[in-house]
């Protein structure tokens, strides 16, 4: 697509020297990292948005078996896990999971589009008293942001219905980051898996249990900005959901809460055009959020779905257009930000689960990324 003329991609920002600088995490940082689970512990499996297991139980049940095989954890379902329910009832299950001392982590089955109406029913008392890992992405940006507002870190990624149930097995990067988020708390380098799919087999197809979707070779990540190394706490998520949250007033008015942080952005299966992505990102800039952070990571975007499949050239163009919009808008509002476009933590598979409110480190000189899951 053709971007407006003032969105033309600027020349790559080059440093005149290769000095590496390590930023400091603010001492006033009050976000708490949840305690890890142990093998044999119970973990909640919830559907805060779409109750996919109601319609595709075979994929869900395979996901539950694999969760135990990979982590040793015991999944516990709730009344709305397999039932389309009201926002109030879904919030009731979340509140129960967060309050139950025997539940040591909470995993979302999948996203959806109305979780924003669940958040107003959530009770922060339990999560403040006993923080536990919450794992989800897409529409689960709502719950992750709610936890972040209550000084509790979570993990972005990990839909059991998408990344545990389908296909012949878990992707290695997903399994490693899932274990790190829930159990081991180790530090991992976020690397490129080398292949990607935008969607798998349809879940009502028996092949979904044994086969991946169509995968293609990936491109190298795109880097822009200074050759520095920064470490900071993350915030962000699915950019369409971020727009909803800001409209609903679910973010502090003072953008300085993100000072020195790392902004995570990704797009959903709605496949918004690069121009719309840029418009939303521009709004984040006007709000002061882009200027506050030290680095911005934009995930590899999905480029097609079951209804609208594209040629490989069309898919490359979609990714390139979004990349160019991301870099231009980021440096319009923050010329000193490190920008990396391409790491797979969003709506593609394989997927890395990454800290949300936890620490990530971005090395702009060596072009490497690490995530701390402690």
C-alpha cells in the first residue's frame, strides 16, 4: 500500500560510535513478580473472552494433556471455561481463580473481543495479596493491563487453544518460555524460530490435532535506532485492544509511568492495514507513551486468514508496510528509541511468551533480546 507522503521511511539512524549503554530500572518500581508454580500444583484454565472449548473440545483436551506433560501442572477448569457466559460470570471465575490459594497460575484458553467488559467486575484484593502468573495475549491485554495497574506482572502469549492443542507438538520456543513463565523463572534469549504460520488447521478438522498450518521461512528482524542496550519493564499488547483500553480510561493519565520501559506492540487476526496501525501508534505518540519508553518491539504480524488468503508477495508487502509505519512513527515521537520489528510474540506461530510488566533487555548493537521470567 502507499503511505501518506509524511510517513516515508526515514534513513536508518546510525550511531557515530558503538558505545553500549545499560539503562537502570527505576528504584521506585513497585511491580511485583508472581511466585512460580511447582510440578504437581493446580493451575486455572479460564475463558475470559471466547469459550473455544465449548465448540472445539478435542483441541482443548489435547492442550490440557500437553500442559501437564510439559510443565507437570494440573489444569483445573471453571464453570465458564467451556460455556459461553456473561462478562459477570467470566469475571467471577477469574476472581475465584485468583483468590484460591491452591491455584498457582491462571492460563487463558484464548482471546476474543469483549474482555474489556469483564475487567470492571474484577476484584484486585486477591491478586494484590497473592500474585500468581497470568498467561494470555490478544484480548487478554485487558486483564494483563489490569494486573499491571495493580502492580502485578504477567506474561504475554500462551493461548492454550492456539499454541498447546493444535499440531503435532508444542513449538520449542513456546514450550521453553511457557516453562520459564510458570515454573523455572530463568532468563532466555528471544530468538527467531526461522518459520511461521498465520493460522493452523481449522479446529473442527481432525488434522488440527496432528498437523501444523502452512509455514513459510521468516525474514530477519528489522532494527532501527541507537546502538545501545536498555533494560526495562514491559507494557503494551495487541494494539487494537490498547486503543480500546485507552478509550475506556484504563491507563494512568501520566505517561511517565512508562519512563525507561519497553513497549510491546502487535496486531490481531483482524489484519488492520499499515495505515490504521500507524494512526493508532500516532495516537500513542500524542499521548506521550512513545516518548516515555527506551525501546519498542513490534511483533511479526499475521497477514492472512481462512477467508482472505494472500500471495507470498502480498504477505511480504503487508509486513513491510507495517514495519515502515512502526519505525517512522516511533522515531517521529522518540528519535532515541531502539525499535525492533519482527520477534514472534503475537498472532503468529511459533510464538514466544514474553514478560508483561517484567524485565526485557534490548541490545541494539548486537541486535539481541533477552527476557527475564523471574
